[in-house]
C-alpha cells in the first residue's frame, strides 16, 4: 500500500472487517483513536455514503 498524504496509513479499523462484526463506521473510526467524535461528524457526510435512492 502506498503513502497516503491525507491521513494515516494504518490498515486496521473501519475498512478491514468491521462490517462483518456489525460495527458502525462511526464507532469503528472512533475506536481507532485517529479521530474524535467532533472530527468525524464534521468530515463524514452519511448521505454521500449511500448514494441516490429511488431514481
């Protein structure tokens, strides 16, 4: 995996298996310690994650 100038390169956490464990993205991100709740809420737009519905 290459360098990521916009954030940490840790490959554990929200993107590696947490969906199988039933962990919500926000909970998994907070558990990593890389972001706090305020940072997550400011940056993540849930509507952008689900795409357009019905159309």
